[in-house]
C-alpha cells in the first residue's frame, strides 16, 4: 500500500529593510504593533560589546511598551559563531520560559545576526525574528539575505539554514561607535559588491572612501542603500544558492580560510580583503581582469585601511588545506568565483559561476602575496 502526501505551498518571505538613524524606538514600535504576529515574548540576542551600547536600551524600550522581553548575551567575536553558543542561547531561552509564542530580536553584527537567525529557525520548529544591524559589515552582508549558520573546525557556514527575517533595521548612527578597524572591516563587503555588480559604486568609493571612514552622513547612507540593492538583486533570483548567489562569495574562498587559519586574529572583512586581492590576481593570470584594475582594487582596499598581503605567520600549505572546507568545493575540487574586470562576474556555463581551480594556480598567487 502506498499513500501519496501532496504538500504544496506558496510562501511570501518579503520584508522591509529600513535604513536610517536612531531606529531603536521604531523597532520597539513595530514589535508592539504586531510585526512578529502573535509573538508575546521577545528574546533580545546580542554580544558583550553591543550589549551596553544598544541592546540594553532596546530591551528597556520593549518593556516600556508593555512587551515581555529578556536579553541573552554571547561573547563578542567570530569565535562565538558555533553550535555550542547556539545551544547556550537555546538552553537559556528555555530556562527563561520561552516557548513557541516568542520572537528573536538580533542586535549586533554579523555573528549575532547569523547565530540568532539560526536559533529562530529551529527554536520551537521556527519562530519569527528581526535583525537590528549595528555594524557596516552586517548592514552590507550578514543581516540581509536570510543565510544563517554556524562554523565548525571542519567547515565554515555549512551548518545552518535559509531563514528570512520579518524586518531588517540598518541604523547608520551605530557606525559612529565602531572602532576604526571594524568600520574598515565592513567596507570590504562594500568593495566586494562594487567589484561584482556596480562599477559606478566602485568609482564612488574611490572618490569618497575617506569620507565614509569619517562616517559622513551622505556617503554612508548611499553605500548602505546600494549594498542592500545589490544583494537583493542577487538573492531574489537565487534565494537558496543554487547558482547565481555564489557570486556573493567573491573573495571569500581565500578570505574565510585565512580568517580561520589566523586564529581569528584577522577580522572577517580584513580576511575578505586579502581574498579579494587573491581572486583579482588569479583572475588576471586567467585573463578575466586587467592588471590596471587589479591595481585599482588593491589601492582602494588599502585606502580603506585593509590588508592585501598574507600575514607571515600563515603558512601556504595550511591555507591551501583549509581551502577545501569552502562550501563551493565540489567533488573534492577547489572552485573560485571571479569578477569580470570591475562591476560584473564571469559565467562559465548555464547557471554556473564557479571555476574549478588547481592548487598550483592558487599556490602561485598566494606565494606572491607575501
């Protein structure tokens, strides 16, 4: 006997991205007005740095509006993006009495939004969540697109799920409290977006990069909006990374590997910056980008106070070994995505944006980047 279970559904995962200044009261008002449906309790997930800067105030604003809310704080840094920390947040929420009638409010950078979004996707078999991005890095990348995950010693971002938020808040005022190094780190993802999709944005960055580093209002607002537009244009076509969305990993093959091998001494954006330089140099050898544009890319990254050389304490062999944990690896073979000059991406077949790359090809580039 066989019984056929026909289960079809149409899901609307659309959401707003609100960019502005001082959006904390707006967040609290939205939640009080039913942004997360019937949720009656709110878990504010943040890290040890953002806690005192923004999360505590958001918690109080929620309570002032009569909402039941508790705060859950993880240590800051990429080292917290683990299964163990996800378990800590989940167990803490359960101990505090949270059940399926709750929602998650992620307040922080990319580590917090990735981890909290993953928690929301599995807690009670799925509860709503919102992202309140406090860093340029999160605004440019992690808070938008619905990819949530944790890292393990064996792989990066391979344990997770696609889970779209109810709304994303990008509060540019928060950038003013970022250390210079963190602001520069966030700019790496903005340069990446320009490299893969927008030559005009790249030229804008060349003209205004120092103003952005000073947190000037107009250029910061411009790049915040343009980052969202570029990422959305890719995600809407390929939400679950079956092809096109791979281009958003530009610079991340080497970047993620060097971030891990360095013991997270490098910030994510710093590692991605080195990865962007590596793929550009490799792309030049393969005929995808001119030497002139490689120079432009590295010069812009350096003006953004980002590294373009591999640290001396990172061995080439160890780095090559780590490359095989990249999620673009297929059949045990390394694959890279490459930009086509500046503002476009190489395509190698129908819905195929990654190119198989030999160890010898990438080894030569890594050695010359020391």
